[in-house]
């Protein structure tokens, strides 16, 4: 049976991956929701206006929106379907992307309700990455000391936990 850690990582990976595939698709096409797509277009125009440096670099609101959307879809697919280290890379890229989006929202002065979902999913991405990067817990080995033919656990393992009294 899979460990609770493994189940948590898989559940977070699939949920986050599907969310980012959905959000990236909304940025790329109006097929899922025309209203949400139009809102994304408006929002990205305000982001580019707030950062004239992007305009000087030749980054239009369309290019920015489609780039972010494509990256979200690609990383979401990796988070959902690809095993191993690529999930962590996709997780990290999505975390950087969420931080950039939070920066954009702050830059244009959006109220919290407009970017609360980005904040929540940024926290979830951080949790998933932290859980995935922790080493797997191994059960402690029983070490046995043989004294006069009797097997006994080592002293530090036989000692009662601090604050507890061993009653025989």
C-alpha cells in the first residue's frame, strides 16, 4: 500500500496539474469560457500598460498571455501525467509563474478577491514541492545486543521516552 506521503503528492500533483491546464486553456482560447477569456485579455493589457519595460522589449499583451497560458498548460500536463523529477521542475516553474502573476496583480492594484486563487494555488504548489523534496521516512532498524546468550535491544532503544515512566 502507498504511504500517506505518496498519496498526498499524487493527489496534489493531479489537482494542481488539472487546475493549471484549465487556467492555461482559458488564456489561450475562448472555447471553455468566452467571458473568462475576455477578462484575461483585459487583465493582460493592464499588466503590459503597468510595465512599460515589457513594451520596450517587444512583449505585447497577447504574447505575454499566450506564453503564460502555454507554460501553464505544459506544466499542468507534466504535473498530471509525467512521473519523477519533471514534476518537481514543473512545480517550480508554476510557482515562479504564480509569483509573477501575484506581482502583476499588485502592480495594477487589483483587490484581493481578484488574485486570491493565485495565492491559494501558490501555497499549494509550495506545499507539494516541500513534501516531494522531503526524504522518504525509513522505519528504524531493530538493533539487538547479545549479552550472555540473551538478545536485548540496545540501551538507547530500550530506554523509555523522556517524560514517561516504564512500568514492568
